[in-house]
């Protein structure tokens, strides 16, 4: 696994647009835009990922298309906690994890 620089995992701005998307601008200048359903489908909590096998139990296809981010709160200086419109509230998304799941073409390794 590639080690990300501190600037790559330090947010300088976090914006929630309604409940449908979250945008993070990182200290290295990169901007990540996460759609709510995709982000909910990548929840890293033990209800969504098996603690014993690491297998994903809840994926984007299991999430209602109209799911929304009801609230987003920082956890210390290392993560965000989300309350989802579907009632799910247990996931803590570390900034390192959020940067690693950035959906943009450059981060996904696709040709931009």
C-alpha cells in the first residue's frame, strides 16, 4: 500500500452540498468530490465490513439511491463521522481512507 504524504491526507476545506455530496480540498491542492450513495456504500464500520474476513457486507448497490448525508462532523483531526438519512450512524471515515477512495480519474488510476 502506498503511503500518502501528510498534505495528501490533511483537509483544508470540507463542504457538504445539501445531502447529496461532500467535497474535500486537501493541503496538497487536490479536490475530492464524493457522492452520498457511493460514500455510504464505502462505509468502513463493522456493520458494513466483516471484522473477521474484511469482506464488504454493504456496498453501493445495497444503499438506497436517495440516501443523503444528514450530518457530517469531524472526529479529532483525523476523521469524519456521518449520520445518514437511512439511519446508519456508526461509520468513522479517516482522512487517509477518504483520500484513498477519492473517485476522481487521477486517483482511480484512470487516464484523465
